[in-house]
C-alpha cells in the first residue's frame, strides 16, 4: 500500500469495524500482519475502513453478492459473475471512472 493512503489498524478501529476485521482476518491486526486466508494483502479492507459508513455498506454489498447460492438476493445464476460485472473500474492514469455492464436479469 505504500505511504499514499493511511490504513486503520485494529487498535484504532471502532467496534463495527473490529467485527468485520474479525470475520476477514481472524484475531490478528490486519495492518501489523497483513494478508487474508485467501492470500490477498487485505489492504482494501483496512483503507476503506477510513470511512466507516461506506466501509459498512460496501461490506454488506460484497458479502451479499458472494453469498451461497439460494441465499443471495440477486436473480443471477452466478452471483460472483454479477459481482464482477457490476464492479466499478477506474483508469488510474486519467482518473475516469466507468461502470461495467450490469448483471442480466
């Protein structure tokens, strides 16, 4: 992550963020010991936690999209595919933001 964006460590995280960190990282501090069980660095979670309301909302959306089949609110056959298709992508060189095609209904 470098020094461009601050990350929220376990000690400075509010209770709601700590609950999400527990689910993603277990008992460790994600800033002091980065990395998730799936091998990603986990810095998405620790930098997004800078804005608690957006962090909570985005976490609910991500977990809803990746829920097991039958429990997701999406009508798509493959919720992971829908999550990718509906993601926001950004071109870092021009700072243009565009949306990928939406999930077919």
